[in-house]
């Protein structure tokens, strides 16, 4: 990989690691969800970087894709299991990293996804298959009495691209992609007390542009203009400037200019933990870009 590309992946990783770590320490009972989200997102810009996607803050049975709405009045509560998932990009080169904060007594659940991630990272090297990583993740989580979420996976990364091969499963599969030097991907195990399968909820806060088509309705045009700088990366409904733009979203989805990422949840009352790092495969292992250094 070219030296200047590596530098951008590293720089994004350092910023993401620092901001995620500090942000996680600020989650306490009574803290405003909206204020936390906006404060962490602002710090990415203050560091001279951009967001790869809106900060995901997903509670309890929600595994992914929740973020604050414009007038979100939620506060963190005793017992909450809070997933913080941050994506930082520099010139489109992405650092994707996540951690879980326990406001209850769920230390073992949180440890399960943390250990699964650590074990999988130690196995990464050229020639290893994605299926072997999935098996290691599944073993670490099941041996602690939880289930891995089977329909969420790690994923390859590229400039302005969040999801591409290789897919890194959270369960054992036969084969899968053979890892090669220079591959960039995120591994993200989810451990759950629920079914091990997530479904879409009706709550929708995160969108991205998937096609360029003529758009004539002024409010829809305003949405498209305001998100051009995302270059296809996801954005939050909260980032749109007025209510008319929010109403235009449904039409843009119907005409397949935008796609939406509904909140993904395991069964009601279950608890889900997640840990995630981004890495680059080297000759004999990998460099984790999103670890605190
Ligand atoms: Mn992530
Ligand atoms: Mn990810």
C-alpha cells in the first residue's frame, strides 16, 4: 500500500481511537443522548477530520444504526448497555471503531465481544480465512454463555466505501475470503442475550445517497445539494437544516435516490454488546489503526 494512503488510515485511526475512548467515559446515568452525540461528532471536525457516518449510539437490544434525532429527549438510564460506533475519515480513508459502555451489571456480556475481537485480531494474517475468524468469534462469545449476532458482520473498507469484501462473519462458516496482505477491514463482534439475529425497527435516522438522478421537487433538491459533500457516505436526518427536507426523505427513498438504515435490534428485552477495530493486513499479522497508541 502506498505510504500516503497508510498515513491517512493511521491518522483517521488515531483520531477515532482518542475520541471514542473519551466519549465512552462521558456516558453516565442522566447524561443527554443528543448532547453526547453532537459533542462527539463536533470533536471529529475539531481534529480536522470528517465523519464516515453519523455517530451510532444504540441502546440495549438495539445493536446498530441508532443516532440522535433533532429533538431527541432521551437520557442514559441505569442498566443501559450503550454501543458507541464511530467512523472517522480523512480524504475518504476510514477508521471504523466501536465500544460498549455498561450502566448496569453486564460486565460479562461486554467482555464477550471484547475478547472475541481480541482473539480474532490475533489470528489475522495472510492465508487465514474469514471463516476461521468467525469461528474464533463464535467460540469466545458462546463459551461465555451468549450468542453472536449472525446477521451482522465485519467488512472491507476503501476510499469513501464503508462496506465491501471481505465480509468477516461473527459465526463459523465454511471458507470465506482468504486474507491477503494490504487488505483493510473492520472486525465487529456482537454478543447478545437474545436470539442472535437482528431485525429492522421502524425507527430510521441514518440515510445515504445510492444514485444520481434528476430531482425537481425543491425540498428534495435541497436535501441532495446539502449531502453532496458526503460522496455517498451516510448522513443523519438530524443534519438536515429544516423540516421540509426531512419530509422529502421518504420521496427520495421511493425514487431510489437514497437508501435508509433502520435501527437493527435483537428481541425486546435482550442486551447486545459490540466491539470493533479497523486493521490493515501485513506480511505476518495486522496493524490495528484504531487502537489507543
Ligand atoms: Mn462501526
Ligand atoms: Mn463497521
